[in-house]
């Protein structure tokens, strides 16, 4: 089983085509779809760590979710900061249907590997507000809850973490202490676009390998995590 990852699909939900952010976004999902069809087999897994659709309500997101569901492979979804359509986890799981898994404060076990994670948040820095601190603290708790759930499933299996926001920077360790504590081997994340992508942390830091998988930084092609 191959495992791929790609974040920030930003599907239009019939209201927000992404080429308003630059010509390179023109027909971006068609390019992703062509690459997906060429490379992903039915038995493979595709990780989608957030910002899946611009829709505001779950019903409005269904065309976008169905477009993803029609592609091969099992899809594992995580909520991003723009996924306002993501309501209660029960409603989301009932809506996405077979072959689509949604991760929230828990974990899944697939082919000998655990998958867990949380959205994350802006990391502490000069413009970090009291409200940021409140949300950041909550997201640390949610990440730990998800990883605890994973470790209750299996104490020794490798864990891949999904996050939407960057879990750390060169100057701020962010969520990395939690990832290390639970033996996470790999962390995939998105959120960044444009020039911000190039300063993202990638590769081995401590015992964790970090993978930045925003779709525009990948040339609108899937990132192969494990072959």
C-alpha cells in the first residue's frame, strides 16, 4: 500500500475559484485529479490535512466531497482553518461515506500504522494574542488526545501525525514536544502558500520527519510519503 499526502485542495464549492489567487491556480483540481488517477491505486491511502472546501455548510460541501470520493484509494481527512462546513464529527462521517475517513480527537489504524492529529494553530511569536494562546492551548490538548487514542490502540506501532498548521518553525518548537513524546515518526502539514512555503520545516528534526504538503508547493501533484 502506498501512502500519499496533499493539503489545501480549496475546492470551490461553486463559489470561490482559486485562480483569483494567481494564474498558477487555474484548473488546479483538474491537475491534481489527473495526477491522482495516474498514480493512486484502490488499495492506497491519501492523507488530506485540511482546507478541503470553501463551503460554509456541510450540504454545500457535498459536491466537493463527492469529487474526492470518486477518486481511487482510501482518503483520510483532517479539518483545516477554512473548513467551516465541518460540523459535528458524526454528521461529517455519515456524509462522507465509504472510502472516506475523518479524523477528530481520535486515530485510525491502517496497514500496521497509526494515523492521528489535530488542526493546530498559529505558533507563539511577537503578534501572539491572548485569544491565540487559548486556541493554541486547546489544540495542544486535542493533539495529545488523538495521540493517546492511538497509543491505546497499539503501544508500539509507528504513528503518522496529520496537522493543518505548521507544527513548528526554525525558531519555535510549537507542537514538536508532543509529537516526540508519543513516538510520532512522520508529520504532514499544509496551510502555507506562496513564499511562506519555502521557509517551512522539512525533513528530520529530532525523531520526527516533517513533510510540508500544501498543493501549490507540490506543483498540484500528490506527495508520496510511503511506497
